[in-house]
C-alpha cells in the first residue's frame, strides 16, 4: 500500500490553453483539483501527501503570472486550507520563506500552528522548494555544525534537510504525461515508484488518484535488490 504519496502537479497552463483561457485560470482550476485530491487521500490509505506547489525555478516565469500565483496561494491558505483544517488535515510547508511577502509568511506560520495537532492526513506543501538547494543547504549545515568526515552519514544529512520530517514517498505521481522529476524530493524519492498519467492536473481527482495507487500495488519494489 502507498501510505506516502508525492505529486508533481503539472499541466495547469496547458489545460488553460486548450480552453482558450488565461494561464491563471488553469492555476485556479488546479487549486480545486488539489482540494478534492487531498480530501480523497485518507480513504485510499494515504497518510502523508506532499505536493509540488512552486519550485525555486518558478520565479523565472512572467512577472504577471508569478504575482497572480502569490495572490492565489494566499487565498488558498485562507480558504481551501482552512477547510482542510476543519477536516483534520495537518499542513506543513517545506521550502524557502524568505522570498515571499510578510502576509504570505504569516499565513503559512498560522496555518501550521492551527493544524499541528490534526491527525487525519499530513499534507506537505513544497513551496519555493528545490531538491538540489535543499541538499546543498544540508551540507552547509554539516559544516556549520562542525561534523568530522567520519561523522557524516545518511542520518546526519537527512536530519538537516528542510524536509527532514517528511517520510520517503512510496509513490511519486507526475500529471500531464511529462516524464521528469523537476528537482523534486531528490533525496527522499531515491527508491520511490513513479507514475506518469496523461491527465492534466486540473482534471485530476479521486478516481485518478485511486487508479495510480491501485497500479502501484501491482509493482514489486526491490530497493536495489533482486
């Protein structure tokens, strides 16, 4: 069973383009897809769900799109995430927080505090996150902490990752049919299984999630063995 699932939510812009809509309309539809997917996860045996909301590279997108995404992110925390809180979802944000507005940072901090005792599902939102940067930061912390070479092992590195409390995903889903990892959970997903459904993210939901999880159960995981 895939108790820990990660999702690269891809395809918002293509979904909007196919319908002759502005790109931000695709992102709004993506928020609706996120909410229904999160709500369906616990009934499928998923206890931890991590979603790739905004990467460190996404800042290079057009200024208007980035500005719209920041506004949408704030409204998502205030509305959809508040509703998820009432449903017992514990929410954590992983990634940098020094490049967002004080308003967004305050909303993130407040939502984490509000949901800290919830137990129905752990939702990790990767925001301004990059897997390589995360590993580099962990290595810098090793130096700052004064560890000697023979003291450095996987435990030492993992404990210094921004996603240290995140369980290794059993399954990583990337929607839209694209087959690349896009700098997402490079450490944690070392032995994850991957699924690449053709579905664009705004069309994703409970049925697509169930299909991916069911297909995962047919695989034999070897973790480097035979």
